[in-house]
C-alpha cells in the first residue's frame, strides 16, 4: 500500500478503536486514522487521559486495536502472532520512555548494546553501532559510566541512543521529557530535531504544547479522537 | 499484500541465541549476589545432605565388603575331639566322612585332609640327580578325597585333581602343591613325572596352583586317601573340610554330628562359621531412610526458596521485563531467562552441595578410619538434580514474568 503522495508510509492506521472493558466501558481510542511517512516528525498532544499512551502502545505493538487496521513498515500487524509481533518490534521500533528504564548494573555502553539484543543486527556490527550512536547523542565520554552517575538529561540521551542503535523505522517517545527540567528537556528535544533532520522518523507523545511545537506535524488527541492541526 | 511477517527468521549471528540468554541470566543473577548466595545455599543443603547420605552408604557398603571375609563365612572344619585329660582321640572320623556330610543342606562341598608322617628325606622326584642332597624344604605328604580341592576352592595350575576312580581304586597317583612341585623340580605333568615316597613311586597327574583354605596343600605331595590308607598307613582322616553356603553354618553344625556318627554325635570338634552378618543391610537401610528424607526435605525447601525469591525478583524487575519486551523479547524468551537464572542457581547449589557432601563423606570416613568411596557419577547426578530443581522452582515465577503487561510495566517509572 502506498500513501497519497506515492510513498509507502511507515505507519498507517485505519479506523482504529481501542476499548477497555470494565464496570464502565472506556473508549480510549475512537476511530483513529493516521499516516506517518518516512522522515516525518510528528507530535501528539492532548490532556491526561485522552488516549495518547494507548495510541502509542498500539503503534508500538505492545497493545492491539479492538477494531481497525494497523500497518507498520508495510506489514499488516492484525494477523500476526505474538512472536511475529515481537520480531517486528525488535526490527522496526525504537522506544523512549518517560522513566528511562536503564539497567542500573550496566554501563552506558552495555545499556545501549542491550537495545540490539533482540534485533536483527549482526553481532559483529553491534559494538561499532553503539560507538556511533553514543557519538550521535554526544555521550561517548560517558560510555563506561553507570546510569546512577548521570544527570536526567544524560540518561534520556542514553535511552535515545539505545532506541536508535538498531536503526528503527520509527522512534516512538512517550512523554520523553516528563521527568526532566526545562533546560534538559530542551537538550533532548534539540536531539530529536537533529535526528529528524538526519532522516529519522520520530513520533513524540506529550501533554506539553511547547514540546509539540518543535514537530513539523502536530496532532491533537481529545477523548480518544485524533485530529491533525 | 503480505499477511505474514516481512522478515525471515534472522541468522544465528543476528538472533538472540541460547548463549545470549545464558549471558543475560548470569548478569541478572550477578545483579543480586545476596539472593544468589541465599538461594544457592538452600539448594546446597539439600543436595549436600543427599550426597553425604548416598556417598556414606557407598563407603559403608564398600567397607562391609572389604571386611566381609567370604572365606571365613563359608569355610568350616570338623575334626576328632581329643580327650582333654588323656589327649587320646577316641572317636576317629569315618573314612566316608566327606560323603556323609556332603548330603546335608547348606554344604557346597566336603573333603577330608590328613597329614601323613613319613621320613621326608625319602621323598624325591624321579629322576634323582643327586641322592645325597636332600630337598631344600622337604614337602609334607597329605591325603585327601576327590572333593577336597573344590572344598578349599583350589585351582589347578597343571593337569587334573583326583577323581572318584583314583580314590575308589587306591591308585598310585599324586598331585603336587605349587610349592612342593617347585621344591621337587616338577614343572609339567604332560610327561607323567613320578615322585617317590620311600621306595614307592607315584605318577604326578597335576599341580595345584592356589587354594583359599588348607594352605598346607600347596607345600605337600598329595595322594588319595584310600592310597594313603593302603600304602602309607593312614589310620583315619585327620579333619573334614567343608565349604558352606553363606549363613548355613549353624544349621550344618547341628546336623553334622549325627550324620558322621548317629550313636555319638557330640564327639567332634565342629568349627563352622556363625550366622550371616546383617550389618551390611542394616547400615544401608538406616542411613538411607533417615537422611534421604532429610535431604529431600532440604531440597524441597531450597526449591521453595528459589521460587519465592525469584517471584520477588520478578515483581521488582517489572520495568526490566517491560523494557525487554519493548526491545523485542518474546514472552517465551522472558520466561526462559528466569528459568535459566534459577537453573544456574540450582547448578551452583548442586555443585557446591556435591563438594560439601564429598567433604562430609571424607570426614566421616576419616573419623571411622574407613576408606571413602565416592562415585564420580554421584557428583554429576548432584549437579543435574540441582539444575532440575532450579528449573522446576523457576517455572512459576517465569510464567508470572511472561505475563507482565509491558505497556503497564513501562509506565511505572524508572
Ligand atoms: N489497561 C487499561 N485498562 C482500563 N482502562 C485503561 C487502560 N489503559 C488506559 N485506560 C484508560 O484509557 C484512557 C486513556 O488512557 P491513556 O492512553 O493512558 O491516556 P494518556 O496517556 O493520554 O494520559 C484513560 O481513561 C485510561 O483510564
Ligand atoms: Mg500517558
């Protein structure tokens, strides 16, 4: 399938809904459709509880739509089993979380290396790739450090390097600056901008309109509905 | 359009392999050394006590075997009793003593053995090289019945032993003990050498190589009992040798007297082995029943502690589990990682336990002045039991780990 402009989209959602069963049924996503082309920098904003994380979980293959079609890198993910989804996730998706989720007992270098543990990256290349992405996020000088000795902004840059190392089709970030102060938030966002300028597809979810302002494409989420601004 | 996954299964050099899994498991364990030691110790106690138990039983039974003298347990002797006052021997053994007791239950073989007094200077082999030179150590002369060889568990080095024919017809034949043959210079019997006792020559038909009882036979010129009676003046058999089934001693002792002489059954010196020792059985049974149970209980506690501690780890490592899933780990590989971790704990516990157990066996053996016997397969088995214990203990926590919802776990902070 190709997009309207003839380029195959990295992400294509069509009529996706996600409901959570319970005492009261929650409509977290309502009929969401979106396309993300290679090289796009997309931000998704919305108030707390509007469904941003749910959307990102669906996009990250950590959750399945209740109805609708999700194509990732040209693959219809609907019929895929858990193992195939895990493999696709390993190959195409890089995650950055609000909590950095670095392993405390491993050095910066080893944490970034772990990002390729399950990915189809030749093992012979991995060390080189770690060095390259650490260079990209300006953390080479901290390669042998443990996360506890780093500032919040540095930790998030290591987490970004971990997500980038395998060369994912898209970088998915959920509130990447949620644990950072204004100054360091700026650094991380600058990094996202640089990465996007170098061709990396980036999709950032945030409740902060200032952050969203950095992205070329801005989308807003309200009560499970997504619209482009 | 494709419905299946776009990518083929990646090659070994790209894939997350079993080796990678082990590496991650080792790092996971190394991150919590206190827990590792605690849980491995619990397994160690169980495996250690099992190894001590089994090793001790092995050592014990080997020890019993070493001290268990099968000759003493099966060899017996009956002889005429000397009058304590006069030294007379009023009731000689009958000539057919061997046949009489051979019929009894529990008797494997019976034969007589008598020493005959002759002028040893007159014993020589033919041809005589130098009649003036006496043999270095003159052989004795003994008389036996055909089953005597089987009774003393003798083995021929050359030729044959006497048959019933030789005994029945009092043949002038002789069998040489190994040492007597050497003294007399007889090496082979194929050329029918002769020995002289006095002026009478006897054809040598065999050489006895070894015996387990009646060692005097090895240094003797041996002739059939009937021959000795006819030609060498044997008045009565000296002693009756018996080979018994293990444990048959008391039963045969009660029946031998009447069988030899129904009128005067109590006039013989009967020296037969006592009842079979049940030491071996009791040792193994006592050791096994008590300590095997203790060892298994300790092992179960070890497994339980692994399961509990690992479940705790799973709760604490929800973030790591979520991260791994986000990085592309399958539920199965997350579960496998935890099973690998507990298996390694089990292996460590098993190896240390086996080592401690072996030390224990060596210590106990030293205290009892026994020779420790530890089968190396026991150590291998201990390691294997440790791995299996760890793997089984890890199953429940592994399932919990696999069920961790990555989306939720990843939103839980650090
Ligand atoms: N696992 C879940 N079970 C039930 N309800 C959920 C679950 N996850 C999210 N929700 C609900 O879905 C809605 C959207 O949540 P979420 O996507 O986390 O919002 P946001 O990230 O924009 O704050 C909320 O009402 C939330 O309570
Ligand atoms: Mg959220």
